[in-house]
């Protein structure tokens, strides 16, 4: 019996010695005194993509700031889940850490994080391209979240929409493709050396980096590293994966493994509002880079001749710098010999500078043309039983006043509908305005197929000419269905529903000059 205990104890000791001897290395620290102090003063390190108790995080903003301070950060960008209608908290320094409020929006094409977004006039949701358009119009900076997330519906997948930024890595996704033994090992390592243990499950996100390079061919897109920190044990939201309880690294560990560093025009002033807008401006213009601190810390990039950021003269031993994309939008990554992963995760990733001309994506153009739309019925109101709508037809159009029923969400909607017979068309053109900013869903209903195909448009007090291309229509019912022959469409609807309005919402909009854009002869053949 005693022998058995001794043997077991010896085995445990051998395993413990083995595990301790094979821990991931402590992060290397670069010689900071080699850096220009002026440059260090203008460089701020922070965490981007952080959840608090406002959505599915484990702690409130104050505790998150305290963890960031312990991890040596100067700012955190908090991105709780929301629809953009909440007025963002003003920036504030807590525990010496600048807290910047932002929002992570769920769309049909995945999660989209918006920085610098004022309160939206209606819920941002639905079609991914519509949310990208709204964030841009409202002056926000939008980032495609976790493109390589294994859960369909969370991963961003609409690459035709003009996103401003992309998460090249997301720390909450990286562990998900590791084998159970690898995770068990990482868990042991985490208890001894948290940041290197987390970095040891990072791989190089091949597809996402390739995607970024291909986007850079046509325009500047800023790559950021997402901590996606939720902080230890917490109740998880159903939106983020289904389980009711979730475990993860502590905030401090998340903040110690990866940072985004921004280069400001001047050292931070201590004024939270000014410093926050300087940080967001640096992100917009690409003066931001990632350092995986769990591998090595202390990297400070220097401004290059063309305004971009480059490595300091002395590259640490074994580090290899590789270019991503081609001029003029040249990004790069640095490989470090201590990086783990298959293939090894880049230690640092830097952005190209974004010229101001490439910052605001172009909004859909005007110039409506085409033939008048032939209607087969008068306009009518369609709605759920408790909501109300009033329609008045006028010359060349109609006006709809709506009031969605108050209370619970029970698929409230109010629509103006008309029966149509369409030729082979490539799009619809019309003029539209609304009492207040809103997003209107334009729908074609196919009675034989029992399907609706939809696309939302933004309208406000200023009448505007809009073009809706049939190629932009998305199925409302089954995501995998094929767009039916458009000549089979039975009705056209302009719908207000809970995608972009809340129960109790009321207002009115006006549509006129409906025309059809014919298919080009080439497309008809
Ligand atoms: Zn997300
Ligand atoms: Zn998130």
C-alpha cells in the first residue's frame, strides 16, 4: 500500500516536473530604452472588443478598467452587444485607463462592431450590407467581427459590403479548434503562465489574413486584434453560442496576451473625450498595429517615410518581417521564433495608412431612370392584427402612416402592398422620404413559391431617389433558396417591421415615382 502511494507520488512529481519544464516561454521583453521616448509617449496600448455585464461579460466597466490597469494597458474599447440605439457612455478614465464605449451589432451576415457611433435613430439589424451602410452614414467605423468564428451566424461573411475594418485575429475563437489534450495542457499552463498559455493556442488565421490581403487590393481596410474578452466565469448570452454558463480567461489574462497599439499625433492629454477621439482617428487612418504580448512585448513601431508604420532599425533576433498585400496599401506581419501554432501566429501585424479618400465608403448613387411600374391593384395596407396603418394615394405615389403595436415582440408589421406584373427587370427605382430617419424593407412576394425576397433602404426627411437592384434581394424565409423568376412576383411591399423598428414605433413615409429598370439585352439572353 505504502509502495503504491510512493509510486503514485513519484509519478505525479515526474509529470509536474515535465509540465513545468515544458511550459511556454515567458514573453521576451524588448529593450524599451532603444525606443525614442517621444514616440513611446505618443503610443497607447489597449484592448479592443471587450464585453461587460451590460451584455455577456463577467464584470462591470470599473472592474474591467482595473484589470486593464493591472495588465499595463492605457485604453479599452468596450463592445457590448446592442442594436446601436443606446446613447454611448462618454469616454472616461477609470483606474488610469481610458474606457471607450462602442457596440457589437448582430446582422444577418455576422457580428459587426461599430466604433465612434452616435445613438442610431432606429435599431440597426437585418441585412449585413444595410448595417454597414447605416454605420457609415452615422459616422461610425465598422469592423467585421471574428470572420473565422466556427458558429455560423456569428462569423462575418458579407465581403461585398464596404467594411472599414476586420478582426484579423480573435482570441475567443483561437482555442476553439484545438484538440482536447492540447486544451488540457493549455489549461495547466494557464494556471502558471496565463498570457503565454493563451498565446500558445493561437494559430495563424490563414483564411482571414488572405481575405484581408484581397480586400487591400481595392481599398484600405484596417486590421485589429480582438480580445473578445468576457472575463472568467459568467452567464453566457444565447446569442453567443447557446450555453447558459461559460468559462474563459480572466480579463487581466486576455489583456496580457494581445494588444492594439495606436500612434497618436501628440501624447494623450488626460482629457477623456479628446484622447478617445484621437485613438479612434488613429484607428481610422491605420496608425494601429497588433502585438501578441504573450510572445514578446515592448515593440514600438516608428513612422515611415510615406506615413505608414515600420519596424525600428534593429529587428529582434530570429524575427522575420513579411509583407501582406501590395503597394500602395502595404501591410506587414512579423514572425517570431517563440510563436506557437500551426502555422505559427504572427507576433505583430501592422496596417497600411488609410488615405482620407478611402475612408467613407461610397453610398448608393442616384439617377433614377426606367419605365413606370404597372400596378394591378390599388395600394392597400397589410399588417398584424394589433398594429395600425393608414394609406393615402396621391399623384404617382402614396403615403403610409403606421403605428406598430406596443408591448411584447409578436412580429408586429405594417406594410403598403400592391399587386404587380413585372417584366424581366434588373431593379426598381423610386423616390422616398420619411418623417424621421428609418429603414424600410422593400419586398417582392412570390405567391406560388410562398417566398418573399427583401432589401432594406434608408430614408429620412430629405426626399431621395433610390435604386434597388434585384441582385441585392435576399430571401426572407429560407437562406438557401434561389431567386425565383421575377416575372412570377405577385406583389410589391414596403414594410416596417421589428428588424429596424421597436414595438410601439410610429411614423410615416412617402413613396413616389416607382419605375422599373429593365434587364440589359445581354442579360436577358
Ligand atoms: Zn461576436
Ligand atoms: Zn464579442
